C-alpha cells in the first residue's frame, strides 16, 4: 500500500492539471496534420485501408506455405 499511494497521488495530480489545461487551451494540435505528402516521391506508398487489409488476408490464405506437400520449401520428417 505504501508503494502504490505515491504513484496514485502523482497520476491524480497529473490528471487534474492536464484536464485544467485542456479546458483552458483546448485539445493539443497534432503537428502531423500540417504535414503534406509528396505523392510523386519514389518511396510514397498509399495508406493501408481496411479493404486492402482484408484483400491481403484473403490472398495470404490462398498461398501455400513451405510445409505443404506441393513441392515447395523444405519438408519436415515425421518423427513419431
């Protein structure tokens, strides 16, 4: 109990001051919002959307793994 009390007090104090600052100044600005992407840059990649991720998951299920007996990859012996 003696170990937890100082941490609890510190977090309560921090929360109180952060809420007070947030009420006075509003939410903090996100500096990433001001950043502009150069879509013509060679290393630019489109952001991943939920649809793209779902399509990638479907394709990953269709590709065989190295352990499957289709002749690709190393085959492991059955050590029973």
